[in-house]
C-alpha cells in the first residue's frame, strides 16, 4: 500500500486548496495524476447502469471521449453514450472525458484536459499542477458515489489508494539555448563539420546529392529537437522494476535553439520544480 502524502489524504476543502508555487522562469503547463485504487472504492458495477455522462457534464462540463473506444470490428458507434461507457467498463477499459473545468476558492477554477475512471483507477489531467489534478481525482471519486445515491467523503476512500503516479510538464525559460546541454566538442562538430563551408551537411539528403554544382549555395542549419532519458528503478527486495522518463524539448517550433523549453517528468510538481532548478544551476556552473 502506498504511503500517501498528507495533502492527498485530506478531505476536500475547495476554499483552501493549496496550489504549488514556482519561480517565474518555471511555469505550470500540464499535470496528470493517476490513482490506482481497490475496486471496492469505485462503484463501477452500479454506475455503468446510470446516466454518468450527463451527470459528469453537469458537474464538470466534460464531454465523453469517443476517440478512446476500442470496439470489435463491425460494431456500430451510433447509439447512446452510456452504452459505450458500459461497454468500456465491462471490457475493463478506462472511461475518459475531455474538457471542462472545476471551480474552487470562489472565482478560481481548474481547467480540465482529461477526467476518467475505471474499475480500479481515477485519472485527471489538468492545465496546472499535480496538486490541482489530485484535487480533481478526489472530486471525481466522491461524485461517482454521489451519482449512485451515496455520500462518501474522500477520507473514507483515501485508504483504498494502492498507487499514485504523477506526470508534470512545465514551460521553462532556461536563460540559455539548447546547445548548453551538450559538450563543447559536440557543438563545435556541428558548427564546423556539419554546418561549416567544408562540412558534410551539404552532402546530406536529396538536396545534398541532387546537384553537386549547387552545393555551395546550400545553407545548413542544425536544430536540437529533444532530449529523452529513461530512468530505471529496481527494488532490491521484491525484484520489482519500473521505467520512468525525463524529457526536454523546445516548447514550440519557433523556440527551437532558443531558451524556452518544455520539461516533463514523472514527479509531483514541487519535486519537478526542484529538479529543474538543480538542472539550471548545474548547467550555469
């Protein structure tokens, strides 16, 4: 059983939802939280016979996501939405909804990307922080029971959480371009031996081979696209293992070779920010 942090165990108090803070150079973008729970904590067998799509739209303004339906070939997609929700639950698939929002603390609100549940899972992806995504998971868990006609507080359900996973994506202004991530010798190789007048870049691809006489007119530019690392964890007692990731890439196409980048990791927001701050510190040294 996962030992949950105190804030994840707490009951919902929308007026005092504590949102993580970060330096101005590290801005929240997307956050996903997935709670794996004991099946008894999610009333999937009851709720699949109820108008769940209508009820969740009333609560969160979310729409059922039909793009995730995997049905046998030849099955018609026309029909009531709740029919497909029932099918997904029977097939042990995750039922997901898109868009919407959830208000808290008066005039504030959380913008929802994905909200979903299954027999053993509650998931929320928000445009914000993992604390906000956790808040949505709690709300959804309570709402599923409310739709079934039973009031259950999160404190009654939190002990059923077996695992909690997080994904944080932030927009980071590093204050330096992507080439700082690479060794000076590698950057020199790109400038001189690929982009340079005598470099091999002019020989690359169709344009480089099509007309040798026009190679001198070609302009060669390299672009750093992304860094992706696998982070392996191994439990020396149980033998269990897990693969996580760290990704760094330009935020948009226009940010290639500039200082604004997207950083993603499987860390809660607070620890993700600590990691980014340490990375910036190391690269500035």
